[in-house]
C-alpha cells in the first residue's frame, strides 16, 4: 500500500480538488436566490433535493450512502478492521436565509471528495472513514439549532422539537413528515450513534483573523459556548394619537432600551464576550398604534461558561427592571445553551503536522461561531480545520473564500484522514 509521506499522485489529488470546487458551485444551485445567495432551510424542497443529490454523488464514488431517521446523510468508506471505531468528518448543508455558498457546504463537499480520493488512491482503509451531511445546524427555520448533530450525539431528542414551529406556523414534526421522515416520539433518539471514534470538521473561518494574520490554516483550540434566548415584552396596544406619552405601556420603547443596554454591557465586558439582538418582531405592528407586544432574540457567546452565565443573569435582571419601570410584562425562553468545548490536542497536532508536511502556514485559534464539532467534543475526540474567509464575511451572499485556500484546506483534511484510516494512526484506539 502506498504511504502518504511518499510523493502522492499530485494529478489525482489535484483532480479531486478541482472536483470539489465545481461541486461546491453545483450544491449552491439548490436553494439559489436569483438575486444572489442561497436559502436552504431544514426539510424544505431545496434542502431535500440537495441531500438526495449528495447521496447519488457519494454512491458514484463507491461510498455506502443513505439517510438516517431524521435526515442526516452518511457516506461510509468501510474499513477492514471492524474493531476500530470510525472517524467521522463533515458539516451541514442547511443555510441561513439568503446565506453564502461555503458555510457548512464546504465541509460536506471537502469531506466527500476526501473520501472519494482516498478510496481511488489507496483502496480499502483499515479504519472505517465516514462523512456526514448534517440535516441542520443553523436554527434558521425553527428556533432550535444543531437538530442534526444533536440527534447523532444524543444531546437532542424528538421531544425537543415537538412543539416548535416556523414563522408560517408549520411545526418541526409536520415538516419532517412532509419531507418523508419518521416523527414518532416513542423513539426519543432515533439517530443517536455510540460507535464514533472521532469527529473532524473543516469549515470556513467566518471571521477575518486568518486573513489578517496571513495564515492558510486555523487549528481550532476551542469553540465558544453560547446561549440563545427569545425575549417577549408585553404592554398595551393603544391609539397613537389619543394616548398621552405619560400613559403609554409601549413595549417597543422598552425593547429599544434593552437592545442598547445589550450592546453597552458587551462592550464594557470586553473580548471575547459578544451579545447580539439579531431579530426583532413587533406583533401586529402598525404606524398609528402604540406597540403592545415585541419579541426579540438574544445571543450571548464567550469562551468561559461562568462569564456567559453571569452576563446573562445581570442583563436579564436589568431587562426586568426596565419592564417594571414601564409597567410591562417580560418573559424569556431559552432556546440553546451550549458549553464552551475544547478541541482534541492529538488530532489538532495531526492537523499541524499535515500543514508542516505541505508547507502551509497555520495558527491555533478559538472559534467564535458555534459548530457541530462542539456537540461531539464531550463524547469523542473532536477537532476543526479553518480556512480564511475574505473580509471575514459570512451568512451573506458576499461570503467568499479563494479557490486556492479551499484547496489548501482540502489537502490538509485528506492528509489527516489518511493517517487515521491508512497511516500511522490507523491502529489507535479512539
């Protein structure tokens, strides 16, 4: 069997790299907006067609591919030693509304091409290598993130989605059923896996650190924890012309205070604390009515769990004081609470070794964005590879990573997967 540290067939590796670039463009057509960007929300028709097309592509490369019970797609390159736990690599294909073509998708396509290349070049590995296209990570359609990886890791269950609905009133379970997936609550963890030895994810940075530092690869040390909440402030809707300013119970005026306070407190706390109000909805809002009910989202992130919780407690406490002062009611619902997760040092070292092998510049860095890898960190060795994002733009049609940077990440991923499937790490118990 060929060795990865010998001169590889550069032409074949280059061919798969080019295929990766073309396949990224191909995938972006599913849910493409004529004005630019991609909208591929969980269980919608563009999402379903993309997952089905990916199954066809995986099978054409000789991978065993299929859906699991909730809509994740796995592609398996079966190993010869069934006693070794598989290494899983991949990301997600869902997008934010009018998002970019690289977030999540790059990790899926790069992983698929990596396994396709390894099979074509080296044949059957000793350890099974698997790739995954998670059905959802963003939380863009329903107020719950990591539906795909959360089920595989056992963090989420069917019950967690039982009462959630999208803005059009379609429940998550109704959407699942419409897409052809099982919705029974009798099996709370239908997609849970207990056999995964390690998880490796490649992703665009979604920030500007690598670009500013002029580094080709980011080796992620940890993923920030985050809390996502929905806050509802309720007052009294009333006529805008006949209700004196001193007699109003204006929910929107109170929320304006709360939004400004969120920014002020996060700035005062300093990096790496970030807090964001990303969506605000005035219920039954109209120009000549004092707003009676406003709902908004709150997203808080930090690398220190204690600081996230302390910040949340202080901020919500001040929100309540604003509500009391204005004679309003306030309610909060927690939608997501993920702990900061450290990445595995051993796999991270292999990423750095791969970079050194190719002569790629690299640096260690935390991830300020949440990723599927943080769901796996507590249950198996997990690691992440970042490639630069131009101007740090993400979740936007303007999201872009240079083709040569995507190729560098792809080759790094291939090298690491080779080590765990065929090379020096193939015999390790993970």
